[in-house]
C-alpha cells in the first residue's frame, strides 16, 4: 500500500472519529433533558458500555490472530489513565469556569502542547504552512465557542482545563510515538483498556453524583446511552487510535477539532438552534485549517514504521472521550455541548 493511500485512510479515520464525537454532544443534551443523569455518571456509563461492546467484538474475534503485536500492559495502563485525566479534569474545569471557557482552553491548549511535544520530543516539524493552519484552527475554535455567549474566567477552572489538555496531549503523543516504532498494537485492545480504566476511575464519582438515571422515558434514555457507548465511544476511539498512530501528532489534534463543528451542524439541523454569524465564521476557519493540514499530510513522505493501531493509552479528552457534556448546558450552543472525546 502506498504512503498516500495509507495516509488518506488514516486521515479518513480521524475525520469520522471527530464527527462521531460531535454527535455525542447532541445525544448528551437529550439525555440530560430526559433524565436526571449527570455528566460524570453519563461518562461512566459511556465507558462501561463501550467496554462491553469492545469485549464482545474481541470475544467474536477470539481464535483469529489479528497479526498485530500485543500492547504492553504498562502502555495500556498509561493510555487509560491519560484518557481518564483528560475527561475528569475537563469536567472539573467546566464546573469551575463554565462550559465555554473550559472548552476553549482545553481544545485550544491541546494542539499547542501537542505541536511543542511533537517538535521537541519526536522531531516532527509543522512548517510555516502547518503553523498558520494551527493558528487558524484555534481562531476558529474561539469564534465558534465564545461567539454566542458570556464567559467567566476563573483561575482554578483554567488550571483544570490545562490539565485536561495535558492528558489529551500525552495520549496523542504516546499514540503517535508507538505508531512510529511499529509498536502500536491492536486498537481494539487499546480502546477496551482505555474504556475499562476510565470506568473504574469514574465509578466512585458517578456513585456520588447519582449513577442510576430516574426518568419517565426509560426506553429513550437507554437507546441514547447505547448510542453514546457504541458510536462516539467504541467506534470513534478505535478509529482515533488507528489514525493517530499514522499521522503527525499536531495534525491529529487539529483534525479532531471537527468535533465542535459537527456539534454545531447538528445543533442547527436537528436541534433547531439559530445559525449565527459566529457559528458560520468559526466553522469556515476550522474547516479551512483542517483541509489545509489534511492536504499537507497526504503529500508528506512516509517517516517510519506505523502500526495499525494506537498504543496501549485521552480527550478526548476521559470518561467520555474528549471534552464533553459536563453540565451547565442550558443556554449554550451545542457546539460546546459535545460530550464526545
């Protein structure tokens, strides 16, 4: 398989994963409206449900050698812990400083940390064009998320958001480093471990918040929870780990900003939210940056062995995957309601 076709496939995996993470925001919003389930409890059920799905797939595949190296236990544990830090710190940031600021700081700081880590830790250069694309993506994110409402900045919340971004950056850089060494391992195993570690870490917090939903529409709630577990968790994280192992780390972080774009589109088309100038401008800036980096990545020569899967380690950002639905959603555009990563 040529490098161009392999890169194209990896980029496609990342785009689909980012779009799937964006749908989680709408699903979470509907869940919060239909039940008293809180964000930490939803994150726990998302991880637990995703783990069950992945274990089922692994059981069906038992006896058939995947042909991939087995991830090391330490690598899997690290990925799972970063996955959990990413989400838990994000939820704390949202609680302290609000959804808009928590989202912008987490998703905005992530690409910067990843670009610096990739440059000085792995020698990956973005170049002038790549740097301009990253700056454009961050500008688009700020316009998209902050353009529709007030924001209050609190130091503790910003600190937690930066911790969340650090967890996401560590997960992405680790995945990329493993992929370059050809030691990424089986992405199904990696994702299952990440979901399992997240579920274990989140269970005590979910119990304190209220882990069992109370609702008059139980069927609807169960259907939405199943969707969140299968599509933006089990499927999206498998694709994320596949793509992140083969694509430059900074490019991965920008492509995953498709998540708030996907959430904004769903908000307008499905949830009936008003299409504002900020949504249009932010979406255009983000998509332009993503397209520029995708074109550049597809043309880039191969730089070493790449596994078909991730390492063995989060938001994305993680009980839920990247920053996600965290409470205080009322009155906020769905572009910042994503429970996805």
